[in-house]
C-alpha cells in the first residue's frame, strides 16, 4: 500500500521538476536519485531506446558506474517494456528468461521494476528500479513508480515541444553550453574503448576544471559566471578536433575524449593547444575577465584499460595541476 509519506515525496519531486524547467537531463537525474528512497531500491536507471539499444541515460546507486551502458532491446526486460508499453517486474534475474542476465550480474541486480516512459503516446524508454536482493519489490512499488513515470513523460513532452529528435538531444546535451552531457560522454567513451580493444588504438581522456568560477560568481554574479562557462566551453571545443568528443560533466567540470591520439606528441600537444585557446583574453559586455583551467589526462591502454580507472587517473592528475596553480597564486599574492 502506498503511504502518505511516499505520496508527499512524489509531490516534492514534482515541485523540484518544475524548478528545473526544460533541462531534461537534470530531470532524469533527479528522478533516479529520488527513486532510491521512494521504493528502498539499491539502484535506479532511466534508459532510452536508441538504434536498437537501451542506453543508461541517468543512473544512481549501484547503477551509478554504468552510465552510458547499452543493452540490446530484443534481449532485455527494458526492451520488452518498450515494445509492450507495460509495467514489468522481475523477481529473480538469475532465473527470469526475459532479462539480459550478463548485464544484471555486471550491475549487481537480482530484482527490478521496469516502468515505460512515454512521449506523445510512444514508449521511448523506461524507469528501472533495481535491488541486489531477489523478490524485493511489490505491486504498491509498481504503482508508485508509475506516478514518477508520468512526471518524466510530462517533462519530456514539454521540454522537447513534441519533437522526438529534440527529446534525444535534450537528454544527451548540456542545456547551458550545448555540449555533450555526462551521459553522452560515458556512452561514447564506452563505445570508443570497446572499439580500441579490438583495433589496438590509443585513446586519450582529458578532465578539465575551470579555475576561479566561485570568485567570478561571488564578485560579479552568476550571470557573468554563466557567460564564463559558455565561453570556456567554446574555447575547449575550439581546441579540440572534429574527431574528439567534448562534454560538460556538470558545474565547472568538462571532459574530452581524444581519438586518435597523436603518436608523436601524445596527449601533451592536445593539452597545450586547449590551454592556448582557454587563456586568450575574454571580454564580455565591455569588461575583461581572466579564464583559466586545470587539465589532467590519462591514456588507454598505457595507463590502464578500465574506464573508471582511466577517469580517476585523469581526475587525480587534474587536481595535482590545480594544486600547483593554487600554490603559485599564494606565492604571487601581494
């Protein structure tokens, strides 16, 4: 039975969605975070149906590391949900023939509820709640998640002005800068690394953190801060090649996938080129502002061959660079 507290939480989620407006990626991220407590799940995912695959576009809990994961529509419970438009439940993935058992074991789920997400009466994806325990969910949980799916469906409908192509763009791109978002970045990184495993090519990863955004926001206001973020995104894109993928991961954090990697200079040339673009003079509404960023990198397969470790190495190296920048500022302070 659905409790008053659960219904109140759904109302709270609805209020938060209204505040997010047309930022569909943020709406999906909010929903998967709230799903955890709502039905006491270990993980939650919003999957969208794209080119015969079900793609993890927002994740939380035990599914968090698998953002961008792809499942085959014809061999997964999510795909079946999209095809039938019906709410489905799996009580034990080890014995349920409808599921992608390998993917379930990879993520660590044993039971799940899969709720269809509809855009203009077309089922385009699912909301999935998952548990590491078999038999975790009941009919009341299915009914409650059905309410959340209606909220996402409404957000999809209004965020994309009824256009199915706009739906997928809104779900995979950052609303402020127009760059790929974290979901699309992870999707492409998984595909590129898988291809590189087969052909033996190197892949570079850059983690780029904007320096001084807090000071800009505190001194000049968030409108100027947003203008600086947008300008930085343009400059990172200008410093990249057409074969590279540039993304805004959130806040003042950006990333890039470099493919192919220059065999002569490796990643260092790409970093140098990007910093050259970033640190050019920035003039906005007649005033000059300084733009700086700290960049860390990693390379497949030289550093390691596992995606999360590659990202962690690049992130650690970025923070090491940022620490050097910070110490330099202290030494030069009046």
